[in-house]
C-alpha cells in the first residue's frame, strides 16, 4: 500500500464544500484576485443545494410591494423564536435581494410575474410571497448558475476529495489534510484562510432528506481545530418527507406544495393544522378554512393558513396526529393538492414532485393525496461565527451556510437557506480573501501532524477489528432517530449518550478490506468520526437546554422559557474533553427590537 | 419480497468481470437501494456514485440491462421476480472502479464554452423577461448533468477520436440555452461549429430517448443550432453580407 505519501497544493483561500455557500465563497474570493482552491466530496454540481426545491427568500417586493427587509428580518427572528444572531438575520434580510438579482445577471432564469419580473411564492412563516423560484427545482438553477459562473474564474476545483482534518500552525488554521476518493491518495492543502461550507449532519438520522455527504464534516473539523459550536440541539425535521414505499422514506416533498395551495389532512379528511396554532403565532394565523383559503389571494384582509406555520410547528402537529391514531396507512398524514388546484397548475408549479411521486410511489399527485411525514432536513446549529465576516473563533477559519450557526436561531424558515448560502457565502469569500491578503509570513505545515493523521486514516485497513462501518452508521441512525428525534426526554438523551459512547468504541474496531481506490467501505469508516462527534454534540446540547423551542422539543420541559431565550448552548473541546457552556446572546439594538413587536 | 440476482460489474481500468449477488428486494426498492444493500451486506467496497436518491442530482447513472438509466429512478418492479439484472458502468467514459467512471471529459467541455455575456440591466438595476421568452430555456436548465445523453451518443461512444472536436448533447443544450438567453450578447458561432462540432451529430435522437428529464434535446436544441450554423456559414447571402460588412454577427435564425 502506497502509504503516507501525499500531494501538496497551496492557495490563499481554501473553500471546503461546493454547494451554494462554497461556490459563492469561491467566486467572491477569486474576484478579489487571490488564488482559490475549492474542494468537494462529490462531483461539481452534485452538492446538496441541487436538491433544494421551493425557492430563495428575498424581499424583492415584486408580488407584494409592502414587503421589505424589515418584514423579512422580523419573520426570520420570529421563526427562530428570537434565538437568532440578530446581526446575521439583519444582514441576510438586507442583502438577499441583491444576491438574487446577481444570480439573474449570471444567467439564472427564475419564473416570471406577468410584467416580466421575478415571481415570488408563499412559504411557511413568511408574511408575504417572497421566494424567488423555478418551479420546484430552484436549487438546481442556483447551483448550475454558480457552477458555470465559477468555472471561468480560474478556481482550482478538487472534486471527489474529502477533508479529514484542518491543519494548524500554533493557534491559526493553515490548511487541511484529506484524501482523493477516486485514487485514495492523500492530499495536503496549504492555505492562508480556510472557508468551511460543508453543509449539515443529516446522515446521523435514519429518516432524512440528506445525502451520504451530510456527515457533519465541517462541524467536526471546526470543533477539532478548537472552534466553538453553538445551537447544536436545534435540528429541523421538515414536516413533509415521503413515507412510502420504505426505500424512499425521507425524500423531501417541497413546502411549495402548501405554498401553492396544498393542505394537510388526517385520515378523517380534517385540515388538522387549525387545531395546532400556537399562542406565539395566533395573531397572524387564520382561524377558519375560509379565511385561510382567501389569504392566498388577499393578504391584506386575511391571515396566513396554519398549513404554513413554521416547520417546527407543523412537524410536531403531524407527529401528534399520527400518535393519536389519525395518520395515514403508512404512518404519515395526507398532503392534498389534487382537490385544490387544477392538474395543469400542479404540473407547471411542481413538476419534480409530480415526477417523483409518479416514478417512485406510483401516485399521481394531480389525482390523489400524497402521504407525508417528518424527515430530518437541516441543523440550525453550527460553527460560531462573527456575523459580518463569518470568521470562526479560531484565526484563519471562516464558515458559511448550514455549517455556520446563529443565523436561523432555533428554527429556520423555508427559503432562508438558499439566501443564507448566497449572502454569507459571499461574505465568507470576501473576508477570507482579505484575511489571506493581510497574512504575513510563511505557511508552515508540521510534518509530524500530517503523518499522524495519515496513519490514523489508514488504520481501518490495518487493524485486526471485525466491525462493519455500514452497520455502525445504521445503528447510530437508529439511535438518533429513536432517542434524539423531534420530541426528546432526559432519560432518552442519556441513553443516547451511552449508545454513542459504545458506538465510538466499536468505530475504533472497524475493519475494511480492498484497496484505497474508490472504496466506499473505507469512506464510510472515515465518515464515522465526524458523524459520531456531531451526534454527541447534538445530544449533549439537547440535554443541556431544559425547555422547548424551535427544533428542540422536550417532553419533560414542554414550554418556552424566557430565561433560555437569552443564551446559546456552546460546545468546545478543552484538553480533548467536550465542554458545554451557556453564553449570552448578542444584545439586539432597540430599533431592530421595535420591528419585532408587530405580531400581525 | 422477491429475490433477484444482481449481475454487477466489478473491476477497474486494468480489467474486470461481472459478479452475481443474490439479493432480497422489498416493495418499492430501486436499483440503487439494491446496490446499497449489496454494499452493506456482501461487498462493502463496491463503488458507485449517488447523492439525492430522487432523480435530481444525476450522479448514479449506469447501464441497467443495457439501458442507460439513473439507478435511483429505476424500480425493481420493472424486472420479473427472480430474474437476473445486469448493472454496468456507463461505457462512453473511462472506468475508475466498478460502477464509477471518469467523467472529467464533461467538465473540460463545460469550461471551454464561452459564458453568458449579459446586456446591461434596466435603469432600476433589474431585468424584464417574459415567461413565454424563457420557457424554452427553462427546459434546457432542467438538465441534471447525469451525462446519459453523452453516454449514448454514437459520435463519442464508439469514437474516442471525436472527443476533442465534439461537445456532446449535454453541451448542445447548454449552448442552445446560452444562445437563446434573452440577456445574452456573446457570439459563439465559431465555437459551435469548430469546437463543439454540432455538424457531427446525425440526429438519431438517442440522447433525447434516454434523458431522464425528458428534455427534447434533438428537436429543441440541436436542430436549431444546426440551422443557425447553416445560415451563418453556408447561406450565400449571409456570406456576401459578411464579406461586405466585415466580421459581424448574422441575424439569428
């Protein structure tokens, strides 16, 4: 086995991850005139962004001129139950429209209004129709636009390459170490600044809309390099994933179905969401089916349908209906657009939903209801960053997109992810480039550090263990699904920690055979380290937060607690031990606080 | 539940063979699920690409019983219970390992295409475009880059020597999308003729047949590009005008 040899590359800015945030960061850094390396685990253009469906939230005001960044800011903060980093939410709401228009200048073709402007659709938690979209394949349009813009900017792209560790020179991050998935060869990147844009952790759950790539690499890389993580207890379960047949369980059904008029029903045909309107959103939510239906056309005189409450609320309502025995035959509820909109409209607005249900479930959504249930979709928590610069708490390290924490508070609104990727991807690229330009001195890579990592990565081939990496991943997924899911209790969380500890011990005995060339068993074995680290972080944070808020619901502490609304749960490594701390949220200026008092 | 024999290619650039794996298949499973089951239980190092499992990312292209398809959108119910299903890598590109091929050809072609050069925006900094004017381009933008159209294209599938002068159907729709884009002002005529080699296509429509997004590649992209090339380079009137006026772009077809 060609052992510890490695290739070496050097860049001013190294971007890890090539979804929306990573591509946008790489574009911005390259535009600043620095040398940029872009690393991705899959082929370019296949990152998770490609699967985003509903749209990009941006207060363009094309459909409702009343819309503006202040309303978007307010919706975002309320959706996150005020735990959001206010400055991130402000920058996001202010800059999202320009980022969308910029995509259009780069060739993106959004669906149009009658007067030829960018059309916007309704989504959960947004007061006005705000999502720029292309049918239900907005993510595809976005990633292709960024991808084809980026490839002409002289960015070096390292496809099918996984980063296993960040490298450090003293306190500062100075590069990364990883391996080429195709050849199995090791690779060292020397970099003046590193941007994490690795997405989330969805593979730690059994029922998930996330692909194999979502193993929490960036969260773990940052933590191991000494950075703080915040809000790791907040996991978003998208209310509507497919539930049948079993092999497609978890695949996303866009919120656009409800945005475009679809409604949730139980097995009695009732629109049950009217029974689950929380006090927090009562003033802005329709109480009758008639008002809800009128709202689609007339937002001035009617309030929003409860089908479009924020995702955390809808997911919990669905779980409650299923537990009460009012679910569909395969353990979900019904999502009906067939009786509410004409077939041509459905096919035009939701072409991939139509295709997906037809091909995978044999269901014609223009004639029958869909069966749906919650699926792990997104983690709000992530690397603690400076709002303006996206700098992590370790010098030389930046983070943007899902891997960064704070922007979405305890619950993300639909559509706010694609805009987050663009706004903070750009900022990460910009400030990483400026940091790299200011960086004096030489990049020093510690040979000993590199060889120790290389040796560790090869251990699964060499040790005398007998554990199967796929089996350990599957057991972790069962554990998290069962014990750290939508509704949590202290006893279950403690049991989860015990099981994660046992899985960590077993992961040290994983054995893989075969060579290093494109060996998925080896890749799965190496992905266990970040996955188990993130599972532990999430569980510890969930145990710490003794209240229910957004994507963290405790059966033993079912209420929102104002005291908990003042703190983030922070995780960091101290002398190899995971430490949990509560630290105060940044103070919001009064003029922004005033925007939040409007509850209608 | 039914049992199938999955006959899967195992090997690399040095050579390989088909191996049989008996697999129990549950209701609703697709070929990709079965490949994952083989990985988890029988052949942990079996290499394949995948991401979304919902026909959106275009990663899991393979030749299933000889048909180029996405593994994630091919239901096992398509095949009679107990039968043998053959899964091979797409053939037009060099093999890396098992079901994974080296598709870097496509990324090189992508980089050669002259990018969008948008006209200046309107005074308010935005653009007005009518839905009717972008419908045909949105069709091309549905492309998930699975490269199945590249795989079946005769011009490159069996003729390695054509690859340097032929972009393939995926990039003909990319070129058509740029050429028809309401904001674009670039001239790609020479590129389309010389480097993309649209003239080599003999319109057998194999690409259109395998497209999982049902993009009408031949009718809506390739034929219009061919027509434009004819107008541009072989129409005597245009030729004469160009001679008289210097190298100016001819009116679009």
